[in-house]
């Protein structure tokens, strides 16, 4: 497919009027859009399992040091860069599909703003800076971080061979739970794996909502998704993912606070409760025919994930 001719600074259709469009240097705008810096929700969704893991791991060990402050900062920068590298890789592999979907055909590669060679160089640059941050982590955490490249590399192809590409997205997007738990504790313990599973269920919840925006176009071009698979049964599946998410975060929390005070336990389990409350609200608002509403619900998952953090932090102080 030949990219459609576009002006060098053409905005992406479903993300106009953001800081990239109005404040970023013009020559950088296509690359920032390629990395989705104009829509930070994906960075938040990649980052929040990392922050959950740092606080829960700190509850597990009973310590929080200056290095953990760096883990918060480093994971934030790393999440933005690795999400950018992942989105760049996704757009490279999906360039022909994106050109056939109304919502995505204005993205930098299918619209002709960025060439494949330029996109590859941009992806490598982001990944290298992320790797420099990873090198500040303990050796075992570095190994866990490098292993994350496998699900990241596979995800863009998943929608070609399975109806469950959201599972592969979950495997990639929640790897930070394993990485940051290991960075704090120096090893992997069972609450980290439970938290990772809960994050995958959460990804299935929010990305199924998101995928309903493209269900019609995906059907025309033969791209698979849980939105297409579930159809009118989506609310029932969303309820199942909701329960799995909350129960998983709850058990991970219980495992982390097992040796702490009863008051710490009571406050910590407010985290999964608050998360579950927000997901229940999203489920009540779900309408598969309302594209604008679907996007709002998807983006609201930043707030859903943030709600758990104060409970974990306060429990750590006790």
C-alpha cells in the first residue's frame, strides 16, 4: 500500500489539539506522535503495574529506601520510552493495516510523514535510553527487563493469528510488575506473579473496551480482537475480567502485607477495593456503539490504577 500524501505536520485524526500539535518543535512532531507522546494514557497503563509492584514489594520486605525513589522515577521515564519504542514497532509492523482503518490511517507511517528507516532509528534510540536506565537496576532485574522484549516483539503480530491479542498485550504491558518487584527485592516471589496475572486481566478489561472502536474496520480487513470475538456478550466477559483483576490484586496485596500489622492490612486492601469500584463504574457505562464513550472509559483506567496507590503507600507508613 502506498502511503497517502500528507503535510509534514499533519495531526493524527483521533488526537488533535494536544501539546505535541501546539508546543513541540515541528520537526519532532511526527516522531512524538509515532511514540504516542500526544496521548499519555498508554504510558500510564504501562507504568501503574510498576508502581503497584514497588509499593507492594516494599510492604513485603518492610523497607523503602532512596533507591526505591529512583525506581519510581526511573520506571516512569522508562515506561514512557519503552511504550514509545513499542508503539513505533507496532506501527512499523501494522503500517498496511493502519492505512485501511479510519482511526489510524493518519498516523505518521501510513500517512507518509515518517519513513520505515527513520522509524526504526527512532525505535532503537528510545530502546537504548531505556536500557541505560535498566542498567541502574540490580543484575537479576536487568535479566528480567531484557526478557520483556519477547512479548513486546510478538504482540503486534498476535491479531493476525489469535482472537486474543489482548492477552499478548497484557503479557507485555504488565511485565513491569515482575521487573520492579525484582528490582526492589532482588528475587521473584509469588505475590509478584499474582500481581502480573491481575494486570493481564486488567489489560483484557480496558483493551477490549478500546478495541470496540475499531471492530467494524477490523472485521472488514480480517484483524482479530476480543471485541470482535465477544460481540454482544462483551459485558459478561468484562465482568469476568473485572473480578479476576480485583481478586488478583487483592491476593497479591494479602501476600505482601502478611507479616505487617492488622491496620496495615486493612488499609492496604482498600487498594483493590478502590480499583474494583472504578472498574465497576466503567462496566456500568459501557456502550459498544458509543466510540467517544469507549475512548473516555479506556482513558479513565489511569485514574482506576492511581486509586490503589495511596492505600498501599499509607499501609507502608504504618
